[in-house]
């Protein structure tokens, strides 16, 4: 009996240490909603591309022939606005749902673990954002969509050690999708929708049923 009590105590100590070093209140539902936002954003972007681009130019965002003439029409700025809107909604939803989950579990939303999580997530993400702006500056638009996927994946992998381990595998999936999409530059929008839309929904659902339903 005493040995069982010691094992229970050790298990409880390990759980406390894990909670103190990892932010485990990420909401799976927020991942699902982020994927839905991304799919809606991709659909709106495709409609704008089809309405603004001439028939002899591919209507797929990220095409290597999307030149400065098209960018100067304001299409590029509209696409960036859509992407920013998707990111803003995803972050806002994630913050609200994670705060609600943290309150239910008695965990502080802003602690050492969440601080490290945000910092390690933002370093690759901000770097990738700046890199994408440089690509746009030089008209290398075909690599923008793959770059967003790869850097987002790197951000997830880098931050995963401070949160749920499943985030690491999601990040690796994004990196793989991004690298594959570099070989299909005419289909950047579809790969973007696959990663940020479909994969977010899949992993969000997995995390929801694995952690949120407990």
C-alpha cells in the first residue's frame, strides 16, 4: 500500500512539474476555428484573384508569374489584408478560448510557461513575416505561400517544448507541406489552404477530443 502511495506522490509531483514548465491550456477548438478562418480567407482570395487577373495569367496565389504590374493594381495589398485578418481572428479566438480553458483548470494564463511559449513561437514567426515582405519587395511572390507554411511550422516546433507535444507534429506537417509546395508554385493558394485550413482543423479536432473533453 505504501509503495502505491509513493508512486502516486511521484506521479503527482511529475504532473505539477509538467504544469509549471508547459502551458497546457491551448484550446483544440481554437485550432478548428483557425482552420475554418483560413479556408474562408483562401476562398475569398481566390475569388479576388479570378476577378482581378487577366485570363492569360494563372489565377492561383503564389504563381511565379504574378508580377509587379498585378501587385501595383492593389491585388497584393488585398491578399495581405486577407491574410492579416485570418491571423488576427485566429489569435483572438485562440487567446479567448485558452483563457477560458485555463480558468476552468485553475491555471494562470500568463505565467513562465506561457511567456516562454509566446516568445519561442514569435521568433520564427516574425522572422518569417519579415522574410515574406522581402520576397514581396523583390517580386518573388511564388515563394511567399511556401515560406509562410515553413516558418509557421518552425514556430510550432520551436514552441512545442513549452506546450502540448502534439504541436510539434503539427509543425513538422506544416514544414513538409511548405517544402513540397515550393515545387508547385502555381498552386500556392491550395497548399496554403491545405496547411492552415485542413491541417489546422484535423489537429485541432485531435487536440479537442484528446485534451479538451477531459
